[in-house]
């Protein structure tokens, strides 16, 4: 099945370059130049990936991102024309973005990140003979095959990146995962220099699944090394 990409960008030349480049690589594309048109096209086209500029007329990219996240887990790549601070990344994550790229976009890096984002939407699998398919206790329920997560009985929505991060912890319970291991498993080898990503995304996942994000129950720090997943005493790793 063809992969559909929605591009929401008010720079005509950049959107044209992205569209032609994606088409040459086998993607179908839809292009919009305003936030409102982009949101409308999203609901009409149901794309597999959204490439979204932050600075848009009529409705800014962060608002469009929030509106999309009300109904969909589609991967969202946000673009910005200026350097992104960790605070801005956190703001984008709060809106529901999966990724940031700085314009102008390098062709090789752009395709690497598009492909990495699409990989994160695939059902999580493992190479073990008895693959772990989830985790469950009285507070947290995670099913890796259906990609469903419930916290205190209520289903919550995770972005593809957030879900893959949580899944990576669950299939390696108790194991300390280094920052490099997390970058390779969750984001891909293209991201091994993005050392701030695990810390920012772990913080965001904690806010969604932990009873108290400041005193985490499930995702524990191993200072200077990485993180590990610890289940409740009544919890069960499901195989």
C-alpha cells in the first residue's frame, strides 16, 4: 500500500522540493500552505505521516499538531526555521510532535528521519522465542500488539515515539538501557548524536503513565548511564 504524506508548509519553494523529492521515492503527497487547510486535508486524506511547519498562517503548527492528536497517533515531523532549544522541543512534545528538523532540510537526513518515523508506527516485535506482548498491573496496562495503554483504568494516547520508548523498556524489564541503546532501538542509528532525546521523551512518557512523575514508579534513572523499567510487585510481564 502506498504511503501518504501530508506536507503543511507556507514556503512554496520548500514544499515543492519536499513534494517532488518524496514522490521520487515512492510516496504519495498532499500539500497545504495554511494551518487550517492542513487540518482539513488531514481529516480528508488520513495520511500516514504529517510534515508540519511551526510558523503557519491562519493556524500555527503547534495548534494544528494538538488538533491532530485529539483523534490520531499519526507520526508528525515538525519543521522550524530557527535553532530549537530543549524547552521548545518539550513544548512540541506536549503538543504531540514526534520529531523536529531545522530548515533548510538536508536530503539525506530528511529521508532518514522520515523512514525512522514510519518504522516507529509498525507493530513492535522482538526476536525472542517467547516474545513479550505486554505488561499489566492494577494501575498500568500495556498491550504491545494492539498498541493500547491504560492508566488507572483510562485509555491514554501515546505518540509513535512515546509508545516505542515504553515498549522498549517493557520488553527488557529490569535491564539498564543506556542512552545510546535507547537512541538506536527507539529512534534508529541515525539519531545517535541526539543525546538529549531520551531524557526529554522519558520525562514526557512519565507524565503520561506515572502516578507521580517526579517520583517515578516504573521508569527509573540510572544516573549517568540511562534508564530501566521496574514493574509493580503485583505486575505481570505478559508473554
